[in-house]
C-alpha cells in the first residue's frame, strides 16, 4: 500500500480509502451564502441598555447636584432675598412676644453663623408679620365696607 | 409586543411626570404677580414699602415663630402652605402720581385664568379695594389685594393656599389694633 496517497494524494490510492472518500465527500464543506431564517427578530432588550445608562447618569447627576447644593447652602453665608423697606410704614410698632428659636444643636456651624441665621430669621419674621398684617388689614377693611350697608339695613328692619 | 408596551409605558410615565411637574410649577408661578412694573413709582412716593418673601424666606421666618405662643402657632399654621408674600405700597404727597396704566399692569394679570374677583369696594372717600382669589378647583391657590386711594397705592400678593378667615383674624394681634370686624360667616351665626 502506498501511504503517500494519504499525505499528498500522490501515488495509487487504496480502494477502501477511495470508497471512504466518496462516502464522506458528500459531507464536504460547500460554500453557500448565509441564509437567516425568516421571522427571527433581534433581541430588543439590548435597545434598553443605552436608555438605562442615560437615565442612570442623569439620576446620579441630579442626586449629586442635590447633595452638593444641600452642602453648599449649609456652608454658605445666608442672604436675605430682596427685602427692602424704603421708609418704615406708619403702622403700630410690632410687639411680638419673645421669640424662641429651635434649641436643637446645629451641626457644623459656628456660633457667629448661628447668630447670623437667627438674626436673618427674625428679620424675615418681621417682614412676614408686616405683610400678613397689611393683608389682614385690607381684607378686614374690604369686609367691613361690604357689610356696613347691610348691617345698617338690618338695624332699620330691627328698629 | 411586550417590550414595545414597556417602552411606551416608560415614555408615558416620563411624559406624565414632566407634564405634572411643569403644571404644578406653572400653577405656583401663576398666582405670583409681576409687581416690578410699579417699581418706578418709588421715586415719586413719599413712602414706599417693598416686601418680597419667597419660599426660602418663608421657611426661615417660620423657624422664628414660636410653637409655645398660641398666636405665633396659629400664624405658623397659616403660613405653612404659603409659597410667598409680596407687597408694594406707595404713599404720595399729592394725588395723581400713578396712572390707570400702572393699575392695568396688575389688573391684566388678575384677569388671567383662575383668578376671580371676590370683592370690589369703591368709595370716593376711602378709596377702592379689590380682592382677587386664584382658585385651584375648590382650594384657594393665591390671593391678591389691590387698594387704591388718591395718594396711596397698595398691592398685596400671597402665593399658595391661604385661609382667608384665619388671615382676617390676624388683625388685632402683634400690636395691630383690633377694629372689631369679623368675617361675614361669624356675623351671620351671631345674628341667628
């Protein structure tokens, strides 16, 4: 038997090997274009990944900004927002009872800052009182002026 | 199909959140009047008051209100939901310092959606008083008072839900003389 045939197909082939070649030859690789089965859909779950990543990034950014702002507001010097009285109103002076400010110890704040905050709160309270008083006064004045004719009318009826 | 449904549901949820958030913000903003159009009157006025208390300042002011004092406790409750209070008040030496156009800048805003005029009291002697409410369904979402006299102009704007009865009762507290005026409701009860 010539074994060269097994190596480089030279020489005389063995009939058994030739028979085997013919049988197995039907299973030889044949080049064909790729045919995808119809109705096969892409895995849609993958489309969510970028959206989830964007949403997570936005959420983290918002959270970080929130934490930073919270921290920043705690540390920064507080300022009273645009409260200005050009000249004091001619109303009765405010006689508010002694104020009590929260007795809870403030974390990470020095006494000067606490004092400043208290002053700011008192100033804001005075502004609030003034505004509420003015609103109340005007509201009552309106009520009074709408009621007076009716009351007089009722008094006449009663008399 | 399931994934398509999930995608649409997610988009709808986000859209609903955005719409809801913007609607709430617009509503809160809606009851705030732009009073800066009156700022030029400050130069003509002999006395002017300009109060701007925004939400942050409201919170700060609330911390100074005592829980032990009954009056202050009531005020704390009253201002709990309020988002801001804005006041412009001008007193003039002589009449005719402000014009109808100045008032129109405020009234135009008060003719916007949601606002209703609760009261309009006109008097040559005591001046005119207009009270407007911004209604959010059955709840009050804001209040505006426009008071005009020959030599005086006052605008008060409260942003957010406000209890009118409690607000009216404030007069007489904190050094304000009580005029002995009660809201219509209690008067009616007394009459009965």
